[in-house]
């Protein structure tokens, strides 16, 4: 563990910020360019994870364990979100025989 | 120190592979690798409890759920609906604009060259449990209600409706 701690000494907080924003932006691009609903949900998971990592980095930076407790709550929320979302996807697939997001345009103006 | 940059590069690479692969099953597998690199990040940050939870919940439960739904709906083929190249190009441009906005906002921050120092004992189950059950007791109980509601909702949504069959 001491070896890992020494490994951590040299990383500025800015690099964590940049890395997590890159992962978040990849998630946003995934939502924008894919049409499969399941892959859109996976991109949302990617965004949630980048925010989790940033919270953990700030928690280690400030020496405050509250950030890691927040990450724990976000993980519980993500599990609930995935369960409900996949149930909705299964129901949509049963009705339209497709997971294409373009088949869900009944509510569009 | 160099471990972080190597793992960060792996994370970005596999995240890109996740959203650009055509086959949905390969996409899920790349996402599993991405989450594994996130677990390595948590270990590097001395957040051992989060590393274990991330490993079990994300790589175990959530990814199995995704893979199960993909296999159940029989989507493991390459004939996946793709958007046109113009929409893809515009999506990438919009994402890059968002990234530039983020980076421009971070330049104003005062945290320029301060180092992240992982405290050795902050991420252990003992300390996190004390904080969780002392300061965050009410949100903890509320999250249990949230999980119960989500479970009931998922079962209700995914259940086959027999009432419409009787009427029609």
C-alpha cells in the first residue's frame, strides 16, 4: 500500500479533471451518435462512472470521506436506473420488435 | 505516477471502442474492460471499498444485466441501426465543443498544480461505515426504499400483460 501511495504523489488534480471530462464527453458523444437504446444506456453509465471517479479524486484530495459515500449512493442509484431502464427496453421491444430509438418518435411534435 | 497515465489512456481507448464498435455484444465487453480500468483508478486513489464495490456491482451485476438483455433480445448481429455520417460528424463536433467548454472552465480554477494525495485509511470500510451510518443514515435508508421501488417497478414493467389478451 505504501508503494501505491508513493505512486500517487505526482498527479495534479487538473489531470483528473481533464481525464474525467474526456470520459464524460465520450459518453455524451455515444448518446448522440448511436441509435441502439441499450448502447445509449451504456453511454449514460460511462458518464455516471466518470463523475464517480472525479468525486473519489476530490475526496482523496480534500481528505474528506463524504465524497466516497456519495459515490456509493450514486452506484445504488445507477443499479436502480439500469434495472428500470432495461425493463422499459424489454417492454418497448415486445411492442415494436426493435431497439431503434427512431421507432419511439410517437411523442415528437 | 506513470501508472495513472497508462491506465487513463487504456480507459479512454476502451471507452472510445465502446461507442464506436458496431456489434453491441463487443460494445458491452469493451465497457466491462473500461469499468475494470476504473477499478484500478479507485485502487490508485486509495479508495479500496469503492474499488471492491465497483468491481462487484458494475462489472458483475450491471454488465451481466446488459449482456443478458442483449442476448435475450437476440441483438448479437452486425445489422445494427446506425445513424448517417452527417449526424455522427455533428455529434462528434458537439461533444468536442462540450470538451472545450469544460477545459476552458477548468483553466479559471485555482487548483492548478496541487497534487492529489491519497490518504491511506480514508477509503477503508471502517471509516466509510462510520461516516455512512453517522452522517448519512437517512439517505442510506432512503436509498434502500429507492432500490425496493426500482425492483418492484422493473418486475411490473417487464411482466407480460395478460389482461389485454383476455379482452382482445
